[in-house]
């Protein structure tokens, strides 16, 4: 009888993770309940607000915003794109998806920018944050759904929370990069005039780093949109749920129409969030 080859003893990482999740659920469950209530209320409120006006009114508003931000060509293209969504009877679903993306994007930006600023100004924080961001970016997106479903059940909340976690890393990285790339001589000039660190940050570093920070915001929005289908798998309403339903029932036409709505939203939000004022096409 052949001897069993020696192998490295099993490390129960999964058991440890399960124990951590159980501890969190048992000890700070009310916190997760509060987060669930707040996020669900905000998403549903914003979704209802976006669906309340008639579709033509919102199409005109979206086109006007695009015209003001990027010029008349983008405004006309926006009107055509959203009119196409409406003609496919996907406008309410698109507004539900837009509400989730906006909430997830705002939360992600509110977390990512301060962390990026702190990492840029403190080397120790940067060393701690960097491997955490690497882990967050390389971990498969589906893995995020396991704990969030456990904490928040199904619905829009686990989708929003998983999207925030998934979209955070580029915002943190680009914020840190933008501040670190500010010319040290500009900072030294501010210090020479006796400006305190807070004033140097708000009046020198942040304005000069703003293009890079806005690129991070753009990436957060795009990654948020890339999670809509995965969010639909956990009960989040909108275009993602329709794409998932079409995939599971093999309805090619329905899935293509919902996917086309996601594409229109993605192009609109991408152009809207990546247009610096000095490059507007008037």
C-alpha cells in the first residue's frame, strides 16, 4: 500500500471568516438593521422621485444637463438615448438602476476621498491601505454578496453595499495619487506663507489634484454600473434584474433590450462625470 504524500495542513480560513460574520451578526446586528433601513429608504425614495415625472420631462432634463455640461451634441445624443430606453418600455427600470448607482456612487466617493487624502498625507496609512485595496480589487465580485446577503437579506441594500465595496479602490488610489503628484514647491510656498495644513490641503492640494480625483469618481461610477446585473441576482430591481431574468429564461431579445439600457446609462454617466469645464464642447 502506497503511503499518502505529505501535504500542508489545512488552514481553516473559511471557518474563521464564518466566525467573524457570526460575531458581527450577533453583536452589532442592530447597526446592520439601521444601515438597511437608511439605504433602503434613500434608494426607494430616489427611485420614486425619478419615476414620478413623465418620461418626456426627465428626458428633456437629462438632455439639458448634458447640453450644459458637454455641449449640444451630447445633449441631443442623450435625448436620443433616453428616448430609446423609453421606447423599449425600460424607462422605469432604468430609473431604478440610476437611483442605486447614484446612492452607491455617493457613498463610495464619501468614503474613498477621505481615505485617499489620509493615505497621501500619512505613509503608515498608505502602507496599510494598499494591500487592503489590492485584496478588494482582486476578490471576485460574487464573493462580496455572501456576507452582505447574510447581513441584509435580499433586495436593493445588499446590491448597493456590495457595489460600494467593489467600487471603492480606484477612488482611494486616484485620490492619493492626485495629492501626491502636487508639485512640492507649491506646498512649500504655502507653508512659507504660514498656511496651516488644513488650508494647504483645501486651497492648494485638492484644487490641483481635482482632475485626478474626478477620474477616480468617474471610475467609481463605471464600476457601480458594472455591478447592476450582479445586484439584480440578489433582488435589486432595475435593468440588472431584467438582464438576470432574461439570462435564466433564455429570452435573448428581452436581455438585449435591458442591456442596451445599461449601455445608454453607462455612456451618459461616463461622459457627464469625465468632462472638465475647460474641455466642454459648446
